[in-house]
C-alpha cells in the first residue's frame, strides 16, 4: 500500500481516487510547512502530491525529511523552476483525470 500526502486543496478528488486504489492518503494542512508535513506523515510517505503550485516551497522541506519521497505536481498552475528538477511528474488535471493519475501512482 502506498502512503500519499496531498498538499493543497483537492478540487479534482485525487485523494478519493487514490484511496479507491488502496493508497493511504493524508493531507498537509495550511501552507504545508514542516510541522504540517510531519503531522501528515511525510517521513513514511511514498509520494507527495502538490495540487497548488504556490505550495512549491514545501517540496525542499519534504525531500529533506524524506529523501526517497516521489514528488508529483497535479495542478493547472505553472510549476516554479526551482522545484521542477525535484518533480517526478508534473500533470495538468485538464489533460489527465484523477482516476488515471491514481492508477499510475499506486501501480
């Protein structure tokens, strides 16, 4: 079972789709700062999904706490250059729906 953390709102219901595929999903509240990521379980997480590019600063924190975490951006927004190299996937919800993304992330 995959442990997935979602940082940001979830307007496309990716969390629900992930749970339907057997993932253990938790949410980093607020700005997804260090305490919020720790509370959500980043140390044990397999994947962190950023749904709001404005929360990109949470990526270096997440990878510092868990160097093996897979970083996925699932957003309609442009992803800042400073984190593009750390992202395993950058996906626009207009191009790939939550069900397809959940299937890929839990495969």
